[in-house]
């Protein structure tokens, strides 16, 4: 167990002012390595496995290219189809890997299919699928801040060690937006949120900070799982989008992906009613044209919140707004 307030002499401080009171609980991914970001989990895998080339989806965040560029790893993009699955599966050579994103936390069944194809040359990006179990022997990483109110952090499962001397990160400078939302609301904290996010760019691979570890020990993981699944199911029942995604028994969704030709008008109506929906990966517009599936997703998909802060009444409110357009 880590002890707070240790000096360079290793003595624990006694007395003085109080710190933020956080209980000593458990991590959901208790057996995983705890690093400072998901992209750095990816970097750790690249270094540990000494990959020369990685196949990566067009439909992903551009920050995933940072470790590839930093270490001169060759990469090749691939397209996905309407089911959020690769159009083609390349034959991998020695020293190559295939990176797949478990999109929106609802593609675990397909991940299992890919394991049969690629085995330990598969890398699973579960940044959007915090609750997805790790396939045996497959490098898998998670981003807790996409599911919970924490400033950073990443969990990594891998059977390969990298010879890195990892320092421990510090997160206090990236906490302001989390506290500002509580006291001032999301509008006032939005610019701070972006500033804090930018501080994560090009961080070295480090161990998860003490603060983030303690925050993650305070979460009711079972409640979060049930709430997200219930909210997703409610929207699935009450909205008729142009694409339908069913939850598997072990899926816990990040958001509800609502595909509509009326995206712009629906989006504007939601924002006017203080319902804030994310826009994922604007970089995809620079990589793919409008005729591609990725371009279509950018133009027509709205990502509706289903997270643990909200209940059925909040889902009903969103449905009414969407149906009125």
C-alpha cells in the first residue's frame, strides 16, 4: 500500500492540514500495469514487443500516432465498415501488429473473433471499453478518464516487459476542470478541460499518479456498469436510428451511437438544451473523404451520453428532443 506525504527520508507525515479524503478501495483492473495515459500504454507495448509496423484504423484519435512517430514505427491505415469492423484483414509478418479499437465499448464479440485471427499480434485499444475483459495473452489497454472523473491514467495488460525506469506522474495540475465543473458548471470549465487535456500530449511513459490511483479506488464500479447498460438499452428501445448496435452480455458502453441524417439539427437542439455530446476525432476528416464509412460516421453520428451521472428521466429528456426534430 502506498503511503501519502512521504519525505525524501521515507517517513510518513503525521498531523498538519487535511488532504482530499479518499477511501482505500480496489482498482477494477487490479492485475494490470498502471501507467499515466492510454496512449503511453500503447507506447509501452511498441517498445516491449519491438514492433516494426502496426496496422491502425483511420477511425481513431490522432494522438495514437504520437508514439509511432516518436519511435519511428511504420504504420498503415485500414478502413472499417458500417459494423465498425475492418473491411479487410491483412496477413501479418513477424514484427507486425494489428491495432483494433473496441468502439464505444460495444465490440467485444468482434474482439474475440480477431483473437482467433491474430493471437498475440493483436493489440486491443479498450480506451472506449473500460469494462471489457482482456483476451488471454493479448496486449490490451484502457483509458479510465473516458469513463470516470479522473485527470489521466491508463491500465495495461501485457506479458512482455520493457526495460524502462518508470517515474511516477503527478496529476494535481490537471485536476482543475474536474473541480470547476462541480462549482461552476460545464460551460465555465470547458476551456479548462481542453487546457488540461493538452497537457497530456507527448507525456513520457510514467506510472499512474498517486492521486489518480486514489480516485480510481473510490468508484462504485458495479453501479456504473449497470447504469450505463440500462441507459443504453433505454435509448436503443426508444430511438430508431439508421444503424443499430446491440449490447452483448459483457459490453458496457461509453456512449450511445445515434446515426441520423438530421445530425446537425439534432445536435443544435441538444446543445441549446444543455445536453453536451462529444465529437470524436475531427482528424478523421483530414484522413478520409465523405464517401467513406469513416466520413459518414463523422457527418451523421451523434454520441449520446449514457453514463452513470444520468438515469431514465435524463434519457427520456433526450429522446423527446430528438423526436421533436
